[in-house]
C-alpha cells in the first residue's frame, strides 16, 4: 500500500563532540524525539565539513578530526515538528537547523517480516 502526504523535514547540523547531560548531543536528541512520538529520525556522520568558524573537520589521516560533522534528519507532520522545536532550542547551543516542506511517499506492504 502506498500513501502520500506533506510533512516537514528538519536537518540539524551539529558537531560529533557536542554533549548534553553527559551524553552525545545527537543521542540525546534522537532519544528525545522518540519519546515525543516523532515519526522518524536518522543520524549521519560526515566524513568532511566546515561551519561558522571555517575549520575543516575531516577523517583524513593527515588531519584527523575529533569533531566530525553530524546531521540529524527528522521528518514528521508540521504540528509534531512545531511541538518539538522549543525542546530543540533548550539543548542546541551551537549548530544549524534547516526546515523545509516535503512530500512523503510511504510504502507499507502490511506483511510482517
């Protein structure tokens, strides 16, 4: 079965070394999103990037970084995203969040595997 709807995609850009309440910030955010009932989130670890300070962070053996880029993608209905934004404001002290409307195509075969 295929369903389509409109949703919001948040992209949260932070550093791998960022922490909150003693754990990696990306872990804290994903656990919070799950607890809030958000439809889905995925964490990506970048192999190279730079941000506001223009410092290049890379996995290159010549310039091995201890603070690689982390991207958290979150997709859900607009009302659910609006609900979690204040919680993100509380835990993110540096980084970047982008937001855009997206079309979701959800496939569900209704078969348990």
